């Protein structure tokens, strides 16, 4: 059997794939956080809850409304995005003139409310969501077995990340967003409806989280706490990549997933902490993050 | 998706030549608790070039910001082309045909020169085309792929002006456009202003460099302590030069 540094090849590539999948979720979630932080300057602590709501919408939609996976992939982000726009319009906007820490507190409170409500009804053990039939099974690649669904998750997540990057960096709407991040008052003086732009941005950011939630539903148990467990790691990813950097969020997310996967192979005890070690190192050497701009 | 940039309805913008483009009455402006403007009255007719003169802190920049609704609070009356704007939401005001060039220039670092140039949405038809703009400012064409803030101060100023010429705005509010620039650039900006005036643009110029403004302007307003204290026409200027110098402390 082929060995890589004393580890069987199949185990090595298997963990690498798991790492990449985790990395895809980190990338999607930290991307949404970066987009929101850029324009609203709010660290969105409700982001994990939005991811969880995406997964729950998928689960409950199937159970009670007969909505299948593919429809949920579109509808759940849409529903969560609309909810996010309401949250921005009704709550976040009212505290927009205060210190941004209040936004953090508010979104943290919202996350607790969403989680607590769902724990009350569904408990914390989590429910299974079936893998869609067309994506059941997998490919035998010789050196490893590649489940179809995991390949799909990887493709979909990277596709959505690249689409978002293109929208922000290469289109006119994206130019409004970048400029609005720098100087919202001047953008208003040019005739851009910045409050509307802020609402749409928050909605889009949380819709990304919900999209990740739908992708996650067949992989992980759907439970009210699935988001808060993930969010801590995602925050570390954002810090490593650099606050507000779009490309940084994507690349760092994938890279951290890989690093985590490799650590699982060679030193499993450190797998849960390795990202935080990287974060500490980055903060020591480059406090603005790997892709962050100097202030 | 709702349009972030709504197209202005045709009726919002009425042509009436020779008429007032801007009429400000009893304008008060506040930043938080500080009361900056204390009852400003002024009017600008279509096609005029008017300056706001005064010492630092007299309220000239704040007057322009108040017109764009960029101050904390404002009261009084600001009529733009016959439309009352005092209660209007900030992003609707430029759509009445106003272009604003801020004192700090407001070039966006995350955008390249051409993106900066194309950024402000069109507020009205009849703006300059991108080719005309590059013809007027050849430097910007050469550096169109550079990051906006990597330009020299003079080029950034040209960019800040150029981008509001594309939008179809018919009244320009220009805040200290010559500040800190080399004489040759200041001269170039003077030539641009003459061209814009000849195109029928209405221009309100906040200017520290009186020698730059004097030959260009039709009228001058002098501000002090957040009020207009003097109005001087171009014809009256030679006889009142010393009085003006005393007011401005130069």
C-alpha cells in the first residue's frame, strides 16, 4: 500500500477531502461575514444561527411542505436572506449610529434567541437529512473513494464563492459596495441609495450562510447548535484572512480546512486547536491578517 | 431586485433658463450639538459661477455639505431648480442634477481610476462622454488602470471633478479644488472651469485662493460665523478689493 509520511494514501486523501469540505464551509461563512463587516462594520454574531436556520429550513421544508433538496437550495437562502433584510431594516439600522459593539451584542442576542427557540422544540440531538438520491453513491478513484455528495458540496461552495467574488470585484454593483464601504456619505451625495444597499448586503451575507446550511444538512446532524459550534472557528478564519477581505475569506477558509484535515492525519489531538494556533501566529506577524490592508 | 440607483423621473428636472437654480433661505445646519450655519441666505442663477469666500471655519464647506444633506441636521429652505429639498432623503438630492466634489476629494482606494470615473450614477442625460472626459484630462486616460489613490494630488483632483461631469449634473458644488496644488495644475483647473461655464454649467465654488476665483466668478458671497455677510458682483470687485481683503484677512 502506498504510504505518505507513514500514513496510508487512502487515509491521507480521505482526510484531505474532509478538510477541503470543512474549508468550503469556512469559506462560505467567512465570505458572508466579510461582506457584512465591510459595509456595516458589524461583526455578525448571528451568522452561525443563519447557517443553522438554512439547514433547519431545508429539514422542515421537506418534512412539512414536501420541498426537496434542490428547491431548498434556492428557497432556504431566499427566506433567510429576507429575514436578514428585516433584521437589518428593523433592528440593526436603529443602532447604526452607536458604537459597532452594540451591533455585535444585538446579533449575539438574536443568535441566542433563534437557537433557544429551536432547542425548545427540537432538542439538541439533531436530526438526519437524507442525501438527495441523484447524489447518492460515489466514485472509486483508485486511491480513494469520493462520495458524490461531497464532490457536489465542494463544487457548489467554490462556485458560489467565485460568483460572489466576481460580483463584488468586477461589476458595477460591486463597485458601489466597495465604494460604500469606504465612504458611504459621499456615495449618497452621488445619488446611491446607501441604506438600501446596506439592507441588500446584509440580506445577501446571511443568504450565503443559509446556502452553506442547506449544503450541510445531508452531511451533519441538523441541530439548533450546529451554527454556534462552527462560528468560533469561522471567526478565527476571518481574523487570519483579514477583516473585510473578500478573496482573503475564500482562500483562508479553504486553506484552514486543509490544515485542519492534515493535522487530523498526523497529530489528531491538535486538530481542534490548530486553526487557533495559526490565528495567534498571524496576529503576531501580520496583525491585519494575511489579506488585510494596512489601516 | 429593487434598483439601488433609481432613474429620476423626467418631471423632477425642469428647464427654466435665467431662473434660479439654487435658492437658500434661513439655512441652519448642525453637527450633533454644534450649530454651524446660522441662517444662510443665497441664490444662484442658472449658468452663474458663484464663489463662497471666507476664513477657515466660516461655514463655506458646511454650506455645500448642507445642500447635499451631509450634515447632522438642517433647517430652513433649500430650493433646487424650484424643488424644496430640505426634507428630501440624501440620495435623491443629486438626482435633481447636482454634482458634488468634496474638499478631501473622496477618491476611492478600492477602485481603479476608471472605476472611480464610472462610479457616480448618471443623474440626468446630457453628461460628458468618457471620451470627452479623457480628452479634457489626458492624464486620467494614461493612468486609468492605476489605483485611484495612487494618483498625484493634482490628478486626484482632476478625477474628483471629472467623475461628476459624466453624470449629467448641471450644477456643480466644488469645495477647495485648488488646495495644495502646483500653480500649473491650478491654471489647468481654471481652464476647465471656463470650459464648463461656457457649456452652461452652474457652479458654486468654495475657494481659499482668491486670485484663482476672482477672474472666473460672476458674484462672490463672503461668509463669517455661519452667515453670509457680504455679496459682491464681479463689476463691484475692483472698487471693493481692499474691503474684501480686510474681510478675508489676507
